[in-house]
C-alpha cells in the first residue's frame, strides 16, 4: 500500500518538474521549429545559479528561484539573438549549435561549481511532511505539484487570454501566415525562447531540493524533455502537461514494477505513440 | 567580416598544425616518467580531479623527485569512457614512453586497457576496483593500492551483522559492475554471518530520481547503498524524503570524506566502510591532510588518499630497484613486494595477485561543530580482497554479479 | 577535371604515406581512428545529407556490429565468420530500426532513432549473459589477413585505409547512381516523388540499409582497433558525435564527414593532451562553425575559396541554407 502511495505522489511531483522542463521546450519547438538541445543544460544551469543565490547569497528560496529563472532566460535570449536567429529553417545548424552550447555549459558548470553535487536543503516552511492514510506526504513535493499547476494556469492564461498569446498561437499554427498578417515573429521568437529557457531554469532550481544539482544532470533530463514533448505533441501546452504526468507515472511505476525493463520503460511508450500517432497525443501536425 | 573570417581560419589552422605535429618527447635517461590516467571532463570529473590532487600532492611534497629520481608527470584525461581511456593509454605508452601508468578511475576504463598494458608490459597502478583483475582474470602488470570493489563491503557486511545486529537488509545500487561487486561483497559476508539480503534493487544509469527504487524498500531493518560519484548525496536526500528511518550502511564511495560537506543532515548516522579515513591518527595522515589543505584547500577522501599512497608505493619500489626500470616484470615484482608500515591509510602490503592488503575502517557520519565528519567505530586490520575466505575457494566461486550471490527466497 | 584527379591522387598519396610522416605509432593509431570514424560519419551522412533524415541512434547500430564480432570471437568463431555474422546482424538490426523509425520524418525520425538507440544501449547494459554488462567484451587478437599482422600499428592503419577507401568508393557510387538521385528527390520533394510513382518509403529504407552497412563496417573496424567493446560505445553522446561530425564537416558531401570525423577525433584525443578544457573547445568550435560556415567546413571553405578566386560567383549552398552574412529572413 505505502509503495503505491509513495509512487503515486512522486509520479505527480516528478510530472510537475517535467512540465516545467518541457513546457518551454514544447513552445520553442512548436513556434520556432528549433530542437533546442540546450534545454537540459538550461535546467542544470538554473539549478546551479539558483542554489548559489539561495545557499551562498542567502536569498529567500523563491527569490533565488526567480533569479535563476531570470538569469537563464537572459542566457536563452542571448543565444537566440546571437546564434539561433540567423539559423532559422536550418535544423542541422541548430542541432550543431545547441549541442555545441551544451558542451560549453557543461564544462563551464564543472569549472564554476566543481564536480561535486550540490544538495539544496528543502526551503524552510516546506520541510517535513504529513502522515495521512498511512502515507507520508512530503510537503515539498506537494508544493511542486502546486507550483506546476500555477505555472500551467499562468501559461494557459498567457496563451489564451492575451494578445501575445494569440500571436504565439498564430505563430505555432502557421508561421508564414502570422508573418503575413504583420506579427513581428522575430520579437516573438526572442520572447518565447526566453520564456522557455526561464521555465527550464526555474524547473532546475525547483527540482534541486529533490534531485540535487550535479554534473550530468543535463544529460539525464534532456531525453525526458524530448520524450514528454513527443508524447504530448509539440507546441501544445495541454500536450506537455498531460505528457509530463504520463511520463511521471510511467517512470515511477515502470521502474518499480518492471525492473527488467528499466532502460526501456520510458522509450517504449514513446515509440508506440510515434508509430501510431506521429503528431503526438495533442499535436496538431506531425513534426 | 572577411578579415575576421580569415583570422579565424588562420587560428584554427595554427591549432590544428600544433596539434598534429608535436615533437615526440625523448625519454630522459635518468628521470622517471609517470603517466596518470584520470577524468577531467564530464560527470566523473570530480573523482578525477581528486585523483590528480592525490598524485601531485605527494610528488610536490617530495619536490618532484622519488627515491632520488626526478619525476615527470604526464596527466591524460580519458573523458570517462573506455574508448578514450584506450587512446590515452596509447598516448602515454607509445608517445610519452612513461615508466608507470597510474589510474584509471573507473572499472570499465581499466577493463578497456587491461590487455593493452599486459601486451606493452606497462606497470599499472589503478584506482579502479574491478575485482577480477586481481582475481579470476589476474593482470600480471597490475598493482592496486586502492581496493577491489568488494573489499570494504566484505567488512561492512560483517559489521552490519555482528556489531549492528541487522537481520534483513535491502540493497540499492547502480546497475553496473561496481554496484554488483559492492553489493555482492556485502551480501556474501552478511549472509555468512547470519543476516539476509531480502532484495537487491538496481537503478539504471542516468536515472535522475531514485524515489521509485527507494519506495520498494520493505520488510527490512537496514539498507545498504553502494552509490558512487554524486549519487550518494541524491540518494540520502530522497531516502529521507520518503520518511524512511532505517539505518543506512555503505562502502567507500557512499560516505566518502571528500563528499561529506555536500550532504545534508539526513546523512547523519550513515555507517560506511572505507580503506581510508580522515580521522586516522598517524603522522603520515596528518601530513597528508595538511598538504591537501595547503595545496588545494580540500578535505581529502578515498580517491586522493589512494593515489597519494599509490605514489608512495611507486617510490618504495624505485628505491628497491635502485631506479632500474629496464625490466618491467621486475618492476611489477618490486611494486608488489612493497610493504609500508605507515601510510595515510595505515600499514599496507600486497598479495601475490597485486591487490592491497590493508586496514578497513568502519565509520559513522556525525555532526561536529556544525560540520559532518566520519568517526571511526571499528578498524579491521590487514583485510585482503578475499576477506577471511580461503583464496582458492573464493576464486572458485563466480564473480559477484547482478545475480550472484542470488537473493534467497 | 584533371585538377580534381590530381588532388585526389595527392590526397591518396598523403594517406598512404601517413606512417612515414606522422611521428610514431601513437599518431598512426590516431589516424586509424580518424578513418574509422570517417566511415561511421559517411554512414550517418547518407541519411542526413542525402535522405534528409537525422539519426540519433546510429551508435546503437555501430555497437551492434562491434558486439557481434566480439561475442562471436569469444564463443570460438573464426575471424571471417565473426565479421560476416556482424554484418548480417547489423543489417537485420538496421532493417528493424528503419522499419520502425521510417514511420516518421523530420524531428519524429530523430526521436524514434534516439529511442531505439537508447534501447540498444540499455540492452548492452542489461543483457549481461550476452554482453557482460559494463565489464564489456574483449577481443583477444586482430585478424591476420593473408598473414599480414594487424597488431602492428601501421599495418592496421593500411587495412583500415583499404576499407575506408572501399567505403568511400561505395558511397560515391551510391550517391551518384540514379538511386542516389531519387533519394535526394525524396529529401527535397517527397510529395512530388510520390506523385511521380516512386516508392518513397522503400527508397528511404534502402538508404537506411546502406547507411547501416557503412556504420556496421565502422563498428567492426572499431572493435578490432580497441579490442574491447562496452555499452558506452552505444551511448547517446556517441550517436550525437556522429551527427556532429557530419554537420560540422558539411552534410551532403562526401568529404565533409571525413573532415568532421578528423576534427572531433583530433580535438578529443590530441588537442586534449594540450588543452585541459577540450570539451569546451569542441563546443566552441561547433558554435564557431555555425557562425562562420553554417553549411559546414567543407562547403564553407569551398565557398570562401571560390569567392577568393572569383571562380564561380555565389555558388548555391548545397543544403539550401541562407548564405552567412545575409541574415535569414
């Protein structure tokens, strides 16, 4: 009983983290058609910057998290304006440059924060947990679930209720048409890339009290972001939300129940979806 | 723009040229050349940095001269993968003509070059634990002053059963050979002492979250974890998060002294067995700690200590050989004949297969003055890789693996 | 065209003379590695450059061939049998790989190949009875074709060179054949090709098989070179490296992958002896390539040379990217 309980709670919490990671990836990919392979690095960078702000500069946790998100968002903006901008439409060059940057970021982090892991203490007020129904609910995990829901709601409001959101949706649906009707796609791209990077960075520091921050975190997270987006469908917020929780459950229950398939459990559903429904569960068009 | 481009091209050409045609170094007649295979990039880099610190600390303390012979150190970064290790070993052997190879770090790296060092008769002193290289498939040119992967875990199994009185333990580890050998060693001794391993859980490499594995801990009065690198910190955090309070035991990587500052308070109470301990009271260790503090402002751990002692072994062998390194087989013989009464990890000697026989310390993580530190609970003296088993019998049983020893129903 | 022929002969002469002009066995071995990875990159380029399909799972096929050789030899097979088995296994594997991944194109193809590559990687770790997990499988000795001892670095280099030249020739014939033209058609105009009555899927499938064949050949050379195979060879980073070699050198050319392979192998193995942060250097080189020559080193250099000599003004870039200096619209 308690096994299933822990797994269920952790599935949702891990799904929440995956949503923070993948929502940006999905938007960037959906709107800009850029396979942003630095996304894992953004997550890791957010974890490092946030933990430094929190542990070394002693900022309050939430301020540190926002600081990390802002830093990574700026970093993303720089990459977009300086490099990706000139490569629109050229997937190969985008793959090359995003992987190149991820090499640089990984080595930079290793030099700056050493190879030792950074364990971020659970922020005060969110420590401990509650025992209910014979289960132990960790407060911080519940907080992550809530934060992910709030972020999802904000993103939904942004996309559905604002002018900017309408432009982004138009851009996702039909980039050429959006350009024709006078949407400044170029500025939109920068905003979306910053937003996506910032979300990943925010996810990194939010995840830090659970996952810790360590060299190689980027490589551990990137495939998960890809899997979620492929499963949910690129460019779809709902898709990455559902995909994240789905993968959260598949990861947790799959690892526990099918240890023999530990290496495959994440990829089998993805292959299945791709083969049966190439556009993903909620995608509009095949990538 | 054009100028920039030309400059850039010229720059790359210059780099490429410099890289492609370096002059081969000519081996010094009198000097000794030591090659260090370590990892300085990627996820394993921290262990690699510490290895290098251990080596350079000893060499610097001796003014880059061992037993009267000037030492030149060549450091090579394997990148933490087998193919890179092979190439770097070739670089050290065929280009730099080193007299000894120290390292590599990981078992899979050492296995990739095992045949190569034999073919090239290269005396090698590895950190990597891969059991079989000093057991069932002994490497005639290998000397290991660190430990086999299971050496300290045998001790841990004994301590867990006899001193802690644990009866049923769940083992968690990474799904690779180092993990299998760690848990195999623990299980064999623990069960011979009357305990029982009720479940062994393997987390695939690259798993970001251990909670699904920790959630499966049931029906036990203790937990044994053998994670290495950054993973022990993550494990302890997530272990505490699910509200588990069972005692945790582990090996040399699980509670490494160098890693302690990175743990949260959830690590307090963890029992771990290690061939080195920060609180060993002898002059050699005091000096080692002081040097590490001075050179790197670092608390040493197992990696640095093992390599520091490894260089000391090389020095002793050089002294015995009077610097004559012309016969590699003799060099290996001299290395394995080294017996040191006092090192930073206590007295050591080698068995006939080239593996170290030395003290293993069972420690407990406590908080002292706001800092986590290991406090030795019990010292097991002169522990060999075969624990107390008969060597022939031990070698006749299968190597520790994912399924050996099996979990009994 | 005599100029081309002359430069080809010159290049061949340089390659044949490698054991004389590089200082020592170590550098000969590095050159062997470059050739091995060049064959691998050629295999990856068949898909990227000519079929427009980016595979992030090719290290899995590479490793499949390596494991097949090592395991066959370890279970007592002869060298020839092991190589034949490896080719057969790798081709079968590629066929399955292609059947699944060709359900999609574009990013979908990347993702399926990534997943399949990860599955093969996981299999290498987990199928311990076959692969011995991360302990890997060793190869006792290199073969002795016609009594030619391949344990000697220069001998192995020549054997690799012969295989490399054959692979290059095969690739040249492949891309210049009518089939190669129809493959390029499926890359640029899949719908039109379909309308014209071409079986687009089948063309891509055959391209995958050819790509898998080159990859398998590289995998076999590799396992003989290192005499050891373990799961890390199949990792995602290894697949990504193959793709990076192709893109950095210039996809859709035959010289590009070779240059890219040389670049990566030299930075990883040779420059790393002098520059501690070689990982960062490699990343910086990739970024610089994208900034200065987004079409890759080989086409980019060609463009610069042509511009300098004003041979052919504004030759169009082969993959249709906007020329640098003229920002994308």
